[in-house]
């Protein structure tokens, strides 16, 4: 294990990068045992998912399968202090939605008619989740999550082990292209491309009472509606402190056929590691098992 830690980062394989994650988190646990007085902020985490409508998906079965993998990656977390809220038009028929930590939030506004309206639809659903949390008087960490990305099984453990921060930004993450069967590491500014890349701490009064624009704009919750590509700038403008997460604890999944960025023409299914100036590796069952997205 020590040899892995000494190897230059540019030469590490995906497996070795993930081993470094385990080493780092295990060391944090040991430090906590030695220094139990260390300040922490053990807030619960809400994962907020806006699910696209069946009417605008290319393959609804594929959308449901992708969501199931996302949920499985979270439900197998080492730290179970979380909840998942999914806002959508049609409720998927997947067993993961029956888990007690998952809440389905139906919406009654019309679904979008074209890919150009997908982002607006996503934010409307996110606002519905915000209103729900205001009514529930929730105070804690809030993470917008795309319905196809995967969360590391120790992500919740990591965030809750850290001293309180008003926000966390995921700087480094894994990328997967299912069509090319390729996986690689994005080492810098992961949050520019991936929508599952920021965690905010909100008190219950930071959430809006309604989804009306003026109500939302007056609340700190508005930060969760800002473009993730420059979320660091938005946090600074709001005078909110944030911590950059250097561990690859999120996987951005592409190439499954229903990526919003692909349907909007921003990316294509041929995207690969070379587009990010790095080398990729073959996507194998080992990676699926590591992120625990295999069936429950």
C-alpha cells in the first residue's frame, strides 16, 4: 500500500487511485479515534434528484435502470445518515424506490417538449424538493444529484467526518463512458462538467416556501439552482465558504443513451479520456462492484 502512495499520481491506475481513497479515509477514522474531541458537523445529507419525464426519454427502461444504479450506489453507503428525494412526473417501477430512505415527490406541471427545456424542467423539480424540505424543517447538507451518476460508498461518511463547511465542491472525479466501455479520472475541475458536484449546507429557513421566482431568489437555496460549472464563483459572491474535495468520490456516467448533455448536443457518446488529456482504462465489472451499483 505504501508503494501506491509514493507512485506519482500521473502514473496511478484507477484501481490505485481508489486504493488511495480507502487509505485516506481509514487514516481519518484512526485520527478520529485518537482525537475524539475533533470538531465535526454530523448533519444528515439529502440527495436531490430531478428525474426526466418518460415522455421525453429515448428509452424509459434505460432511464429506470440508470436510476436504480444511482440509488444502489447511495443505499450501500457505510454511513446511513442520508435521505434521497426524487421529483418526477412518472414513478419508475424499480425496487430501490421502496427503500425507507427514498422519497418519491410527484410533480404536476407539464413535462418539457424538447431537449432545450430539460434544464428548466430539472430546476423546477429541484425547487419542488426545496419547498418540501422547508415544510419538513430540514437542516443539513443538500446535494443535487443527476439520476445516472454514482456516489462512492464512503461519500456520506467522508462529508460527515469533516469539520462544518458551508459547501463542498467535488474537484476530482471518475468518468465512465458505457458505449466505449472506458473509465478515466478527471483530476481537475470535475464540477465544470458534472452536475453531481456540489454539497451545500442549508438551514430550514434557507429553503423557499414556494417555487415562485421571487421567493426562491431571496433564499440561499438559490445557490443550488446556479450553473455548476462556476459554482465556486457563485459561492464566493454569496460570501459562502467552501472546501474542495480532492478525492474521486463521484462517478459521472456517460454513454447510456439518455444523457441530457448528449441529447442537448453538448456532448456525444464518443467522448473519451483523450478529450480530457489523459488516458483511459477498460471498464470492467471490478469498477461496477467497487461503486456497488450491482443489483441488491
